[in-house]
C-alpha cells in the first residue's frame, strides 16, 4: 500500500513555480523583485 504523503522536496518543487507565486501577495512581491534584478525570469 502506498502512503499518500509527498516528501517536503516534492512539496517545495510544487510551490516554487512562477504561477504559484503569483497567487499570493507575498509571491507577487518576490516575482517583482526577481524581475527588477534580472529583467525577466
């Protein structure tokens, strides 16, 4: 039987995408900072 628990590495990978970040105010701030530093992603 497979236990349906993702390991934290998989969880982190799921949470660090551009679209995922855009969904929260804090994430949008991060994306804005990234854009300012590197022009784009």
